[in-house]
């Protein structure tokens, strides 16, 4: 019986790992931070590798105007990292909206804000 229970636990643990969603691990600039000067890019690091064609980031100012200077791209050296270059940001609050598809085909979305100080 003990062997059967151990086998079931191992199978469930492996399944949980295989079906994990790509959650945001950390961001640069950090979630909720205040930075100066204006960052040149946003770097989002997730908990699993991403599908580049189905992963995106939008950075908007307080008026909802997009502030990225080109499309986001998955880093070829770290496929769990998504980068988006930015226009020069004036002081204010910015919202980062992200939507990613992990290599295990799970989609996750989220957002956070950061501030640029004068």
C-alpha cells in the first residue's frame, strides 16, 4: 500500500511540473518601483519558456498611449525572458500589460505599474 501511495504522489508531482503556467517571476524595472532615469527597455522573466510568436508586452502611459518603440521579443539566450524596447519615458506612471504562451501551451496574462520620477 505504501508503494502505491508513493507512486501516486510521484505521478501527481510530475504532472504538476509538466503543466505549470508561465508566471511572472520578476521584472526590470521591478513591479511597483520608482525609477530614474527612463528605462530603455522592460525585461520580464517568467517561470517557464515562452512561445515567441504568441507572447507580447504593451507599455502604456497614463493616457493609454503605447510607449514601446518596437515589438517585444523572447530572448534567444533565455527563452523565459521577454524584452521590449521603450521610447523615452517622461516622469509619470506606466502600466505594463503582458500576455504570454508557455511552451506547454498555457496562456497567462497580467499587468503591473511602475513610475518614472523627474
